[in-house]
C-alpha cells in the first residue's frame, strides 16, 4: 500500500530519535550529582514533549485512518496538541530564563559586597 504522507508522519519519530541522541550526549557531559540539575530537568521536559507529540500523532493518524473519527475532529485534536505544547514550551522557557536572571542577580550582589561576613 502506498502511503502519501509517510514523510510527514515520520517527522515526529525522527525528532524523537534526535532528542534521544542529544539526551545521551548531554548526560555524559553533566556532572554526577545525587540531585537533578536544571539542565537535566529542561532536557527531560523537552523529551517528554517530543514523546507526547509522537504518541498523539500516531494515535490521531490511526484513529482517522480507521474512520473512528472525522478529519475535523483529527484537526481539532492537532490544534489542541499544538496549543498545549506551545504553552508547555513557554512555561519551560520562562522557568529557565527566570533561573538564569536569579543567578545573575546573586552573582552581582556577591560582587557588590565583598566585605560581608558569611
């Protein structure tokens, strides 16, 4: 059977494999600690997001292909997935940059008061 949208369907899977490769590469370069550092949290969150997109895409395609719902419902599910993944990505960016600004302020405060007792 010829599939006209094979490339479009496999883009999320290709992205997931790239994410797994990045995750393994970054994990090897991060320090070994008993707690989860911020970079690991960000990478894990983006990996979860890609996994969510791959599963949604596969289920949505399968349900539409076997006529379990119409194209309009499939498109609505895609738009809801787009909205939730955009909100989640914005949340991740906001938390990441908030942490960077907090660290920069702490460094600047440490530089301003060199003679404080600790």
